[in-house]
C-alpha cells in the first residue's frame, strides 16, 4: 500500500515507533534513527533479568525497519538527519518540541528543506499550551491525565495502571492515520503538512462518547459494579465451569424474552419487575443475582449455543492464552509471523497491524534491525562517499 514511501523515524519507546511499524507493515521504507545507546526498548527484557535472541516487544514496533545509530546531539549528526529528511516523504518523531526547535529540527525548519514533507510529531500533550514540552508516557498522559484511568475504576476502588503500551498503541494507530491523510494531500498538491498526534488527544477520542456526555451535561456517571448497572442485562455472567460471558443487550426490550428462554425461565418474560428498562434498573441487584444463578447452571459450551440460537450478541471473556488459540483471531489476520533476528530463516507469532488490505502484502516485511545494522548503507544511499562515512564513524557521530 505504501510502496515507495520513505519514512525517517527519529523516535524511541513505543507510540511513535508503533506508528512507524504500521507504516512498515504497509510497505513503507522506514529508517529508524537510534541514539548512541540505542532505543531503550531494546533492553525491555534485560532490565528484568532475562535476555533473548528475539525481543517480541521491540520487534512488534520495529520489524521490517532499517537502523542507523546517529548522535543527533551534535551539529554533524543533525546535519545527517537533515540530509535524510530532505528527500523523505515522512518525518516521524517523539522528541520533545523544545529539543527539536533548539536543534533546528522542528517543522518550520524542516519544511524549508523539503516542501512536500509530512512531519508527524507525537507528544504527550500536543504542541501548544503550558505542558507542551512535558515528557509524556501513556500511563500518565493517556491513562491518568485524560481521565481514562479514573473513569475505568469502579466507584470507591483505588486507581490501577493500564497494561503495557495500551495508550501508546492507540495513539500509534491515530498517528498512522494522520500521516496517511497528510500523504494524500502531499501527493495531490506537493505541499507538506504538520501532523500533530498526542497521547492526551487520542485518549479523549478513544473515550469520546463519555467525554461528549461530560461536555454536554457537565457530569458523567461513575463506573458501576455488576449489580449496579443501569442496564443490568448488559453485563457479565459466570458459567458452571468457571468461564465469564459478556452479554450485549440491545436498546429497549428486544432481548429480554430471548434471554429468558436462554435461561429456561420463560416464566419471567411477563414478570413486571423486569419487563421494562425502568423496572429492570429499579431491580438491578436482584435481577443480576437471579441471572447469576441461572447462568451458573450451564457450561460455557451450553450457554454459547443457547445464546447463538436466540441471536444474542455475546462474547467469552478470554485470557490472552485463550486469545492466542482463538481460530477467529487467526482468521482475522490479527496474528502474523515475524522473521527472527537470528537470520536462520525461522519466525515466530506476533500481533498484526490494525488494518487488513485483502489481496496485498500487509504483514511484516522483515525482522527488526540490529542496532546500527544499516548505518553504512543508509549513508551511502545519501550519496556520501567512503571517506565521509568513515569520518562519521571515526568521530562517533554514526555507529
């Protein structure tokens, strides 16, 4: 899909590299600029006392890319970076805005070098406002500052952290979409575009329905326990063999009678305590307790068939171990084979990018690069001669 698109990725950690990884899967040539000590995520496992030939966390965001190690704290390194961006289609960075501006690597300067450049900056809080230059991480900027963490916690319980890079990769998807939209403009008009992605704004869009309610009414309901749900049928129930089932009840009374039949409780269909949304809400705790008892009489397989027979929308609450073996996950293309960095031709399973393009190669284009694996090739591609390349290595500007 993006064959012929050249991306310079001046970024570390997960959110911006995740966007670069999506573009790489879709066919772009992505050149990853790493600092002298490399992307810190290369050490994800070694910092907890383990080390592997392959690093599934780093590889997920960086497969198929090229790596050049460049000291951009030096004028010489900054000059190389400008040369790389001068004929690129996309410049992707998560370096804080102040640092980019001081180095002359901000959008205002880079667009002068390359008028068609799509320049994507991914930050914690955006490019304007008092916190524009603050460091941003997903558990802080996405989860905590945006209110997602507070809204998710049931009333009265303590806050908890989100799972690894959840907010980062939500923002990765947003950034990749923004880059592609700007590429359409650049190819249509020849004009570049600043693309501003932030963890904060992506989080507010991700929970936009609740945020819209807050903005409109000036308040929002708290997250309730199972027995306090406004729509008690929209809930989770445990089966006889210990599995949890998620029920999605449609608006109105469409699903009440079918759920009664699922439970073998046709006698409840006309029970005035439960026949309307209002009455079910008034008797929510009692109804959930009743449904707990009825669902607990069936195994997961039995209740699954009953729900399907009544056309109820439902899903199992699965562990990631179960997800990894789910045939529908495999069929959706959500698991891809990534070539091992060992170079022995082996591969291993890894999450696929978020969009499928049927009939095209939309999967990983290669293993993640070794640190600085492509430094010499990338410099040669800029037209640097051997003596200039050697001088950059000798001066430890490039590694």
